[in-house]
């Protein structure tokens, strides 16, 4: 029987493991575990990497979204444009504030459609643009139209560490960028972690206050909506080890995506555009008309798949009392997307195995190269 192929796995790397142990020992030797030298150093290094003036480490990616929105002026009753095919994370942050999502349809990249956004601009106070699956959205066009109306753009970069277009990296286009460092991310910690990046000093100042109770100084609270949301020293040290390795990790993911594209592009299934620095292959998804049947076939062959994401945010049970006109492109994506295995260290032979089974499912001869 073939070995089970997971959707994601952290593959061992002795050099990396040794460096992570050294980082942990360094933190242990200092006996300082919260908001000390490691966090400050990572914030400087990650801001430089993203091309922003500042970085604020927080506890996780969802907190990053919430605190970034608050720092950008979003309050209870505000209306925020967002997509509905990205897992409800923005909606979770908005619910914590008491703000309301305004759902915008997507385009062929499965990210926010500028054309669908424009009619809503008169009715929103901010825009959250999600760079989904590792693909940069049409962020320049969205920022341009938003800036003309004075609307801040918040980038959700949880899938897009290192994605770049015309020399600018994810997180540097809008007023503020938000990152998750969950272990499966392109830049993953060994636990939870997140960050906010910005080049606007006022937003940076408010975000720093908000991540620690709203303090302007110790025990002096000047900002409402504060919480205990701090990136700890240990995770910051791990992220400092992994950040210089991100380019190689992203290149490995991109090579896997290209291999899938080469093997499946003639089948009539829809694959993402896989070329260019603006795609870092956080996830490899294909769109098929018979998703459940394909997943069942792959499962019989001991190949794991997933669906990112199966339900539009406005169809979640928690929003049952808030009717929403269905968005056609969003609905189609939620019906059709399926996620294939992709992670650094995944052997090309394993990718070819997936390709052969997908092709066999559709009655196509193998196109795998020797």
C-alpha cells in the first residue's frame, strides 16, 4: 500500500533544527521572555524585509487584523469591505470590534475584484485585501482607488510572506499589513505569532499601545480596545532564524506549484497562475466541477486534500440573521476549489503521484516527465 501523503508536513532539516535549538538556548540564558531583545530585533528585521518603517509583533494573525483595524480608526459600527472566500478570519476581527463586513466579489485570481469594489466605496470606512493562497491581489489598483477617497487599505498577508510585485513586498502597499506566523505559513513559528507592518507612525504608535492593554506607558491606559497580544521572545527568536531561509522555502513551494501546473494544465481544470514573484505558493489549489468525487479518489489512494474554503463567510451559521445576496464568483470558488499537498521538502515524486491520479480520474494519460 502506498504511503499516506499529507496536505502539509514539517520536514526535518538538521541545520535548521540546530539553529532553532541555539535560538531557544539564547532566550533561556537571558531569562527574559516577553517584549525584550529578540522581539525588538525581529521587528526591525521583518520591517526591513517587508519594506516598511515599522513592525509590531503580536500574538497571532487574527489579533493582527483586529488591532490593525482599530489602529486605522475602525470602531463599532464601521463598515469594512472584504471578500467572503477566505475563511472568516477578517469577519472574526470585525466582530470583535463591532464593525460590519461589506462583502465584495472576487475575480479570476480568487482575490478581491476592483470592479466589484468600486460601487461599495461610498459606503465603507476601510478595505481589507486578502492575498489568498500566496497570490498578491490587484493591490496597486485597489490602493489607488481607495486613496482617492481617503479609505485605508489593510492587507491580510497571512498567505503571502515574501510575495512581491515590481520590487514591493506584501504588506507595504496599503496603510498597514497583517501577518500570521502559524506553523504552516510560509514563515512559520513553532507556535502562534503575528505581526503588523506599517510606514505610518500614527498607526504604529496606536498598534503598539493596543497590543498591551492600551498602555501609553506602564499602567497608563490611553487607548480603548487594547488587549494582551504580544509576540513572545521565544517565537521571535525562532522567526529570526527562519526569516533568512524564507526565499529558499518559497522557491521550493513555487517549484512544486509549477510541477502541478505542468502535469495538469491540459486537463481543463483551473489552476492558479504559478509564474512570477507575486505568487509564493502558500497553497496549491485547483478548481474542478466534481470536487467531492476527486477528493474521494485521492483519499482512496491515501493522498490528503483540503478545501480552502468551503463556505462563503456570509453563509456561516453565525450570520444567519443577516441576509446577503450571493456573490456569483465567490459561490463558484467555494464549490470548486480543492487544495493539493504542497510544502517544502515534498518530493517531486510525490507531486507526480498526485498528478498521475488526478489525470487518471479524468481519464487522461499521464504527462509526468521521466
